[in-house]
C-alpha cells in the first residue's frame, strides 16, 4: 500500500475511534440518568471514575490527528476531516463531563432522599439520545441531509429546560426546605441542555467536513 493509501486507512481508523468515543459518551449519559432516578450512588461513582477513559480516548484521537496533520500536510476533504475530528472529539469529551456531573449530583443527593426526579429530566434525555444517534449516523455516512432534525430537537430540549426552571422557581417559593433538591434538578437539566448543545456543535462540524463551510444548525 502506498503512502496515500496508508493515510486514508489511518483516517478511517480515526473515524472509527470517534464513533467508539461517541458510544462511550452515550453509555455514560444513559447510566448517569439511570443512577439519578434509581438513587444508585455506587453506579454514579463508577461513572465518575470511568470518565477518565473518555478523557484518555479524547487525548489519543487528538494526538493522532495532530500527528497526521504534521506528517501528511493534507488538503481539501482530508484536512477538513482532521480538523473536524479534533472539534468533534472535544465536544464528545465535554458531553462526557456533563454525564459525570449528573453522576456527581446523584452522589450529592445520596441514596435515601425519597425525592421524585422531575419528569422533564427523562424527556430531555430521550430527545438528546435521538440527537446523538442522528449525528453519529451523519458522521458515519457523511450525510448532512439527516441533520435537519437537530434544530427541532434542540428547541424541544430548550423548551423543556425552560419549563423545568419555571416550575422549580415556583417550588422554591413555597418549599424552601427543598432547596437542595431544587438546585440539583436545575443543575441536571442544565447538564442535559449543554449535552444537547454539544451535539449541535458536532452536527455543525459534520457540515464543515462535508461542505467545507461554516453553518449554524440552530
């Protein structure tokens, strides 16, 4: 295989690693909200520890991308792939941080709080997971047409977040003794909202990869 062939094999391997990182992030996100609902402090602690694996994976991908940039000095689509790889990986790592923060909230609340997790948390989670599936598929196939649904889903999450905030403010006005619960629900909704924002960023990076131009999806 010639040098160019080797380079494209490395690009494909890099792409595969990014998809694997997305799967790791998705798993952390799902488990963190499961732990929150189930008051599973031990699971939450495991998620916090496993976040280091996401960090290591991010570093490995970024180091590989930078090395390929330095060695091959690629142009056109190949250059855009490496730039996009670095940007997408950074967003995935930040998404992992949001999952970790949800797990920390579970630890903070403890395993015997007897509080009902606000229904909007699961609603936002489901929409965010659908968004993640869309961008992974778009990245795998380099198909930007399917990204059109991202803005609609991101708006759904923003609306649910706003509704939760309003309800928590009303709750705080009449139940000051639930202040910690109210804060944690607000924080967790914010973590999910940020998780979704990073997915939208990934979608925009995919548009750049395919079309070579900046584009705001929302």
